[in-house]
C-alpha cells in the first residue's frame, strides 16, 4: 500500500490524494507537517507531500509523484495517449505552477497578517498572474476539461494550485484569476462537483482549526 505523507490543508498534498482516489489506489495517509523529523528522514526538503511506495522507496515533489502514480497504476491514465499530448499536459501543469501557484505563496505572509503587501512585490506577483492567465488561455480549450473532453492530471493540478491565488489575489491585488481564464468559472464548479472533491474539501475544512492554531503559535 502507498503511504501518503502530509496534511489535508496542503494543496500539493490534495493533488496527490485526488489522483490516488481517482485511480482507486490502495493508500493510507500519514499526517505530518513540513520539516517534521520523520519527514526529513524521507525527504531532505522537508516539504509535503511525500509518498512511500509499496517497495518502501520515498518519493517527493508533487509532479514527480503524480507521474509515478500514473506509471505504476496505468489503468484509466490521467495523461493522454500520444507523447505530444502528454507533453502538452505537463507543459500546462508547469505553467500553472510557475505563474500562479508559486508566486501566490509570496503573498501568504501579508494575507494572514492582514497587511498590505509592498508595492513592488504586489506588482511582481500581479504581473506573473496576468501573464500566467494569458498563457493558460492560449494553452487551454475548456470543453469541459482544460485540454478538451477528457479529464487529465492538469485538471487535478489546476484545481488545487488555484487555492492560494484564489485566496490572496482578489483581496490583495484586486485580480480574480478565475475570471481571467476563459471558461474557468464553470470548470471550477464542475471540478468541485464530485465525491472525491467533496471528500477532500471536507477533510481540509476539518483540519483547518488545527492548522490555523499551528501557524499562529
Ligand atoms: N515543490 C514541492 C512544493 C511542496 C510544498 O511547497 N509544500 C508545502 C506545503 S503545501 C510545504 O511543505 N511547505 C513548507 C516548507 O516549504 O518548508 C512539490 O512540488 O511538492
């Protein structure tokens, strides 16, 4: 059985959890916070998520874990059949991460402290969001999924990668990434409307008080 290490408030953890659930993989969760000694023994970055494979190997870095899961459980693959389409799926995942997810983290401190970010920082993050949304508009044809008729790993990645931009951007930058991407509003609702998404969202809500107490201590 695969062991998924991390905690339910992490968007990256939830991407992996969603993929494991969708594929019907046998897995268990081991609740760990970043930089916990048990985690550092498995992955030098101390970041979550990490997984322990059936053969006892530890793997970290979400996109690597997602690829591993799809390779080891090829039933109903979350990547398209052709090498070109698979590359396009990974290209979209990379753009989402580089232009939306990672920059959004730079505003988390200000968001939780209810502070206005410095102008230069706000301008940099906003530029990245706008550029990212432009690129995503060029790479996607949402009908109904990001890359057409089939759900791919990019849909799972996007659903959770949007969490922090959605939280910080409207309040701190007066910019809404969902409305800046053509068709993403309906896609967002569709993605939320599944048993797996509902379960992950409920687990996240349940863990919120503990997480908030932890970051404010
Ligand atoms: N590049 C990593 C990023 C994972 C990541 O940033 N995880 C966050 C939680 S969502 C974390 O562990 N942060 C704590 C830290 O950086 O020490 C991945 O793709 O898995």
